[in-house]
C-alpha cells in the first residue's frame, strides 16, 4: 500500500510541476486529511485532486493506525470558496486491546475555503462516509457510517 501511495503522489507531483500556483500542501484534522495529517493537492480550474496521509488513531497497546486516500473536489456556486467532493481510502479505524482494524470506503465531503480554493487559506468542512473492514474479530463491526468535521490550513 505504501508503494501505491508513493506512486500516486509522484504522479500528482509530476503532472502538476508545470504550475507551482496549482500545488498546495495542507495540514489539519479530518477524514480527507487522513485523520491528523497532510494533504498534497493539485488544482485544475474548478477541480482539486489530492492525496492524503495522516495519523488516524493511536493506542499504546496496538500502536499507530495510518489514514490515507485519494480525493477530488469541485467548486460549487458563484464564489470560489465552496466545494463538494469525494474521498476514497481509510475513513476510520478502531482498536481493542492489541487488535486494530481500518475501515476502507468512501466519503462525501464539503469544504469552505476562507480565502478561495487556489490561495493560502483556512478550511473548514465536514464529511459523511461509509466503510467496511476485513477484520473478522467479533468485537469489530463489519461496516461503519461516520461523520466528521474538518479544520485545516492550506499553503
């Protein structure tokens, strides 16, 4: 999975290298940030494509659970401040004792950019997602529906 994420990140960086104004890095908290993490994005007119990696959960017994994924946003309305999108990847995780599981799925996202999508800006938003787990342990649910809020800053 790590090599897949690296391949996607390298592809995004090579495609977007012609215009540094179209590339952004953000740090924050939210499903489409990978939990508490980073998002690297490429803006193309009214669309934004991104890859994300972050710390989704941690427990002393089971360790770190990474959040990761890919996403797309589209501007809505007359302003360049509001977007709707979709995120595919790790949407949630859970740990019980030394066992942990990651729920993979999709989330619908809404984001508001205080200083427009193509500029340095604070971002607030939210997501609604659904994911499944392949962990067969009886104390983990097979699927999860999750809502989350987002707060991040984009450079």
